[in-house]
C-alpha cells in the first residue's frame, strides 16, 4: 500500500497536467522561447568537450556519435521553430510536452553516456572538463526547462545520477567532493524549480481566470447592450447615469419631449430627470438594503416601469444600482382595465359580487356590530327584460344603478351588483332606523317611471329590499348575507315594492318552508295525501257541464289540509312541479274516462313545465295509460308562463295542440302582452281572470274589460270562460257581457272524485 502511494506520487511528478489546458499551453509557449538557447549551449559545450578529446579518443566517439546527438537537437529545434506560430490547442500542447519528456530523457542519457565515455581518454584536466560539462548541462537544462517540471526532473535525475555514480566510483576525493556539491546544488535547483513551477502554475491559472472573467464581462456587456430590455446603471455617489444600453437609448428617444434633456445627453446626467422631487428615489438608490425595488412612475401621459437591483463586486461590496425600465402605458391601462373587470361590474360600474363580499368581510372585522346590509331585488325586471329585449333590460339596469348610487352617495356606504337584477348595499356605523330610512328612500326612488333610450314607452318597476344588521361582533359575513336574503324573501312575500328588516321569525318561516318541501317530496314519492278535486265549467246557454278543472289538494297527517297557494310555489321553486304535474295529469285522465257526460278535463300547467320538452311526453303517457281521447283533455297556461323568450314555450303548446288536446289561456287580462299571445297561438279557450268578474257588478271599468274580452272571443271564434262567478249577480253580469262559459262557487266548489269522496270526508 505504501509502495503504491509512493509510485502514484512519482507518476504525478512526471505527468502532464492534461486537465489544465491553459497551463499546458502556457508551458509550451514558455518552452518554445527557451529551446534555442538550451540547444545552443548544449551543442556548443558538447563540441568544446569533443575538441579536448579529439586527438586522444576515437573518431566515432568524438565526431560521429556526437554528430548524431546534435542532429537530434537540430531536428527538435527546427520542429519547435516551425510550430512557433501555429494555433496551439490543448491537445497539441499535451503531445508536444510528452515529446519533450521523451526527447529530454533520450538526450540526457545520450549526452551523459557520451561524456562519461570520453573520460578514460583524457588527462586530469580533460577529465575535469567532463565533470564540468555534465554539471553545466544539468544546470543549463534545469534553467531552460524550469516551466516544464517533468522534463526538468527527468534531465536532472538522469544526468545527476550518472554523474554521482560514475565519479564516486573513481575513488578520486576531488570528484567525490564535486559529486556531493553537484547533488546538493541539484537538490536546491529542484526545490527552486518546484517553487517556480508552482508560482508559474498559479500565475497562469490566475491569468486564465482573469481572462475568463474579462471575457465573461465582455460577453455580458454585449448581451446587455443587445438586450431587448432597457438597462442603465447609476453611480450611487453622484446619482449620475454611467451606463445605458442600446435599448435604453431608443427608449429615451421615445420620451425625450417629456424630459428636461435630450436623449443623447442622458449618459452622465443625473437620474433626477425622472422626478421633480427625487429625494425618495435617491434614498432608495443609495442604500443596497432597499434593493431590489419596484416602482412605476407617471411621466406626463406615459407610465414607466422601473425594477432596481443592487450590483455587487466579487467581495460583496456595493457597486451601484442597475435599473431595467420600460414604457408600459398600454400595459398599465390594460392592467387597470383588468382590475376594473375583476372587481367591478362591467354594465353598471358598481362593485361586483367578489369585491362586495371582500368589502363586507373587511367591514365586519373592522366594524362588527355596526355593519348593515341591504339586499335590493327589482320587481318586474324579468318581465321587461324578456318581453322587450336585453338591450332595454341593460339600459334599465344602468338607470337603476344610477339612482341607487345617487341615494348612497356618502361615506361609509358601498354599493355592489351581485348579478342580474340583484344589488347590495353595505352601510358602516348604521342603526336600524338609518338602514330602514335608506331602504325606504330607495324603494321610492326606484318605483318612479323610467324613460329608456330607444324605447318610447315609460317603464315601471318596483324594488323589494331585505335589511340585515350584525348584532354581534363575532358574526360572520355568510350569516349576515343569509339574513339579508331571508329579509328580501319576506319583503317579496309581503307584496313586493317594500322593505323588511330581518327577524328570527323570518328565519323560522324559511325553515318551515324547507320542512314543507321535504314533506311534499315524501308525499310525491309515496303518493300519499295528494288528491285531485274537480270544479265544473258550465255552458251558459245550455247549462251543461262542458269541462271540469282538475285542482290538486294535499292533506298532511300533522298539518292537515295545506293550501295550494302555500305548496304550489314550493313545488315550483324546488323542481318538484314536474312530478306533481305528471301525477295530476295521470289521475285526471284516468278519472275523466269514467265520466258519463263526456266532459273534458282541464289541467293547469305550471311555467316550470313549459319550454323543456317534457309536457308532450307527460301528456302522451297519461293518455296512453288512461285511454282518454286527446280532445277530452284541456291544458291551461297563464300569460306569465309564456314570457320567457329563451324557452320555446309556444313550441311546446303547438306540439300538444297537434295531438288534438285543447289549450286554454288562463287568468287573461292580468299580463302585459295578452293580445300578442293570442296572435302567437290559436288558443281554444280564454279564461277571464276572476278578479274582473267579481268586481264587474260594482265597477264599470271591470265590466268593460269582461265585455271586451268576450267580444274578442266571439270575433276570434274562441270560447270565453268567466271565472269567479259566485253569485246570481255575477252570473247575470257575465251573461249580459256575452261570455260563453262560467266557472265558480255558484255552480260548484272543487270536490273530490266519487272514488275518493269517502276518504276525503274521513280526513276532514
């Protein structure tokens, strides 16, 4: 193990540093400069020694062998001379140094053997010259090969070993002393060579690193000059611009009319040209602890983007700031627009749902119990939007937003549009009375008529408002939102165009509604407690029952009879109306088959059943199951069910009518576009809303409405049915006005079928 370690050390001494290309190239260059004097000294000294032995030693030794050695020297010298200007690659340098080691060993052995071979042929002076020649050869070669440690060690080792071994063997005390001196001097020279070689190596590597650094810096500067990003540096002591790249020069030209200097004067000028009050900027640039720093500067109409970083020396000291900058006016405007779109409603300019929610949460954290929330929902907007188009609807929303903004134009109030026709208002430090006062003024402002551009008609809508106040500091925004929504629901339920302040009782009513929905769902799944009652429709002229209207009734084991006005809206809002409608259709058709008088059965169709391609399949299923003829089925739809332009409600009615099923328009006279609907679809029957019939006895205007509708029916060949006939006076009135059929308590209340009559009596 120790021998292997020693052998590796020896190999290292005589090896070429191939992993250090700059060093081997420098060794070759240094060696090429010293080769001529080394070979000159060697050749001259060798012929001088040869002359001393010319007459005593053989010719082959003094002339021919020496000539062979000198020829090698000349060839090597010519080779070095020819390659002195060639491009030196690391690979070539390694090959030349390896050749140098090889020839150094050959020549050292050759000249040592040659000189020592002359020794026996000379006298004492000539023999001393041999020793002198070998000593000078060693020293000369060492000095000339000082940059190539391996070659110097080879020459010194071979010649010194031969010298000492030969002259010590002579037994001559002078030569022995000389050998000792040569050994000591050679060792000293080897140490010097070792040190010189180490220093040379360190110098070359340092030069390589410096050149690499300079090259990298030069490359970096070229890259910075050619970068598409504007770059400049500033002297932190004077705040003068001491470097700008080409992009900076071009960028300066774009804004030089906004600067106090021209673009060609920027280099060397103060960075203060960007600021009227540069104190803050100087503070940032002078202290590297403030960097990196990002800023945007408004320079006239332009926006400049600045990113400042600290440039440091290799020792970590602060050299100065480097600024990358650009004109980002369009980008800044786009970002402003994106922020606007992200945080504000594009139609009204009010805060959008996300932004309003954030402000609400911030307010509740800051204000706690002082936060009030108002939910505003427009009554009648959907009808305007659907019947008169979205452009009119958008114009209406803009005016609504303007009125709300005017009423809420004070500190501590935030207005947002949550979507559609829903708005929200956040009040800070507000009492219940203040919130209610604002809600009242909003209801009054929003109910005033609207004159919309591009529409000659005056538009009338109203607004319902729900108010919720945060009673506790620990209440969450979600809870306040829920309370405001509950209050809004209560305001709409109370008749619309009103406001309500949240109370726990409202929440209880909502919970009751949820429970009612659950119970209705169970009743539909089990078909338990649901009954179909029938009310007759009578021909005025003959007194014959022409049809019976099927009306759903629900009896709950705990609540008793639940009014249709209570559970029908729940079914519509929860999506249960489809299942409920199919149940009524199926039972009504099955019951009508058994009627001996052949009367039709009339079934109401909810708006939620239209425009979804589910009505015709439900009717076909009921007709097929019951065996009822299609012309004995009559479906009734209200005007409001036809107002959704996005759904093809009329198309659904046409497909039903094509089956032979009769279609009636219910509650006629209460909508906005009755005549338009009559033109759009050939209804078989028009049912006059009961409110007109009941008031027709005492109010001439209501009687006139009944007469107009009856006359319209005659002209169109459509049957007109007067609903709500409860007294003899009602009957006489509608007969006088010309109605065809009547329906109401005067002729019969809704009653169950014969099959279910006894079961219903038991429930009562």
